[in-house]
């Protein structure tokens, strides 16, 4: 009789493990980490720990310096791209309509608002993103990791033209940020983009007038060269058929504290630990039957 009970319990345990494996695999299939290919094993471990994810239950991909250069070559000096892929990215898909949330760690040149603006241009939506590096880096190349991780999570390819334009937007905004401040640069580009898309502007003079008007509203002084750069960027963005309402919706939560992301991850880890502890207790009890 005792053997029959034990056999039944072992079957139930096997089914439980199967269920748990399926459940956690499903829970994490939309959670991707993109690691810089040139991180040392220790740096990889520290980065995963910072993201608060388990490498055994979270899909991990790598991004090389060659991939980063694909979209940045000619946009920024080679020294800014560097020769190693260092920055890493955590991407988690959200339910439709939740928008974009971004945070950064050891990223010195690109702000989270700049990433969010560029992500929307690339076609990314409804995602939590954390960009991190083991030491200070510009962060310019991290957009490649974000896009690759998003494609991996969704199983869909982003438009190559949109990805190129998004990288150009990131670089122009970052360069502008050096002159007028990161926050103002991101706000200027976002507002100009929204108006250009809403009005479907293609004429360079009309776009330039929009740039001047919004710059004046924000108390920003731009050079003719800066205006010209933004005009050419907006012409490319206008061709991507973006929706202005979608952009506004996606950027609503950009200011949300990313600690909420980590809290959710930690809570999930806590649930897994509780289940494993319960299983361990059960095995201890089972072993006591044979004493």
C-alpha cells in the first residue's frame, strides 16, 4: 500500500515539474537579455544580476561590435562606437497599449528619453527596457541591442529603414544634447516629430518653420546647421508612416521608475523559490516515511 502511495506521489511530482517548466518557460519567452559580445564572463554575470534575471530561465542573445557598426558607421566617430560590444539590454514585452519604459545604468551620452524616442521611430512598442554597462559608455550602440532583443522577443523583423532612421535620430539628439542639454534635446525632437507626422509635412521649409516655432516655445536657440540636420531627419521619419497618437501613447510612461520592473522580477523569483522550498519540504517528508 505504502509503495502504491509513493508511486502515485512520484507521478504527481513529475507532472508538477512538467507544469512548472512549461509555466516558467512561457512566462519568460517574452523576456530577452542582449549581452555585449565582448563582456568578460564576470561582467556577464554581474550584468545578469543587475537585470535581476536568471540565465537558466531567461533567453540570452549576444550583440557584436560589427552589428553595432552596421547602423552607426558614418553617423558618429569610430572612437565613439569603439571596437568592443559592451553595453547590454534587458527587454520585456508588455501587454498592448502599455507603452515604453526605459532606464539606464552607466550610460553617459544617451538619456532614457532619447532611447524611447528612437525606439518608437524604429517600430518598437509596449516594452520595458533597461540599458546597462559595467562602466561608463556613451550608449550609442545599445539601440542595436534593443532592436535585436525586441525582434527576438516578438519573432518579427523591424523595418531596416526604420532602424537606420532611429539610429540617426539617436545620434542627432545626442549631439544636440551636448549643446542644449539632454532633456531639452529629447523634448524638441519628440515635439517636432509629432507635429511633422500629424501634419504629414514633406516640404523642407515647412518642417524648418515647425522646428523654429517649437524651439522658440522651449526657449532653445538652434544654428542653421542644426535646423538643417533635423529637417533631413524629419523627412526620413515622415516616410515611415508612423502614427502620432501611437507615439504619444507609447511615451506616456517613459518617466515611470524602472524599480517597478525589478520589483516584479524579484517577486517572480520569490514565487519560484517558494515553490522549490515547498517541493524540498515534500521530499524531506517523503524520505521520513522510509526511516
